[in-house]
C-alpha cells in the first residue's frame, strides 16, 4: 500500500517523533485494518505479522519502533494522521467494528 501524507500527518509525525522511514516500513508490514468512521481506516501491526517480519529478517529495532504505531488513512490513500497506542484511547484503533452489519 502506498500512502501520500497530508500536511496534518507530517506535522503529527514531527510532533510524535516518528521517522518517515518508520512510516514507510509500517505501510509494508501492517496487516490489521479497523474502520474508525467517516471513510477512515486505522492500520496497525498484529502479533502474527510481527513474527513474520522477524522471520523475514527485518531488524528488531525497526520493528520495535513501529510496534505500537497506528496509521489512519482515508479511502483514497491519503495518510491523515499517525499515533502511538497507549491508554484507554487505544481501544478505538484496536477493537473490531462493533456496529450492526445493517448500519455500515
């Protein structure tokens, strides 16, 4: 998946100490997608993808930097923002879609 970064995403990356190379690696490895509403999806790394990345020879330091990272992208492939997971707010990006199937 290739994402183009919005100005907001670049600003948030700078504020949160995220490197562009980490975001690029994250787009390669992330496998879990959660709908967060308004046509946005959150992407993150699952434990299975973490094991696969280690088996494929990715450095442990690079994987550790993106381990708790979430990328929020729109349907058109624009990176809207990125965040580090911690606290109660992390549930928004890790849970499955709890809405009824007829409300989607």
